[in-house]
């Protein structure tokens, strides 16, 4: 990754994805320089939303950045695909699962 170029262009910004340690500047780089249009695109280019919690804690922030950049994040499809990966979370972390369920209700 071109860390110094990203820092010069967009700065570090807020830590967006705690699991994969992805900062706002990296997400803006993915959107403006690597043509990311959706949450899935950002995830593939940066590993945001692809860490231990599978995006439960950061997908809303990525969605907001994409919308601010004038993109359609396609969050519905991302949530539907992630739901199957999150079944272990439902079993072992009820609080996190409930947060996901609340967010899912809002976007579907
Ligand atoms: S905070 Fe981004 S995957 Fe967990």
C-alpha cells in the first residue's frame, strides 16, 4: 500500500475499522483512487469490515463515508451476505449479534 501517498493526500483520519486497523484516509483513497463504489468494494480493497466482527462495528461508518463521497454503498447486499458468516457471533456474543440485528432492521 502507498502509505505515505495516502497520508499526504487524505491524512490518517479516524480509525474506522478496529479489527483490521483501517483508517478513514485509506477508505477515501479506495473510493477516489481505486474506484470503490460499495461497502463490498471498500472491504476488498482495505480489509475494513473483514475482521473479527465481520463488519458489525464498522460497516455503518464505511457506509457513511461512501454516502458522503456521493456513492451508493449497497449496504443491503453486504448485510445479507455477512449474515451467514455471523452465525457464530449469534451463538457466542449475543450483544454484538443484537447490534447487528438492529442495524439489519434499519437497512432491509
Ligand atoms: S471493526 Fe471492522 S471488522 Fe470489526
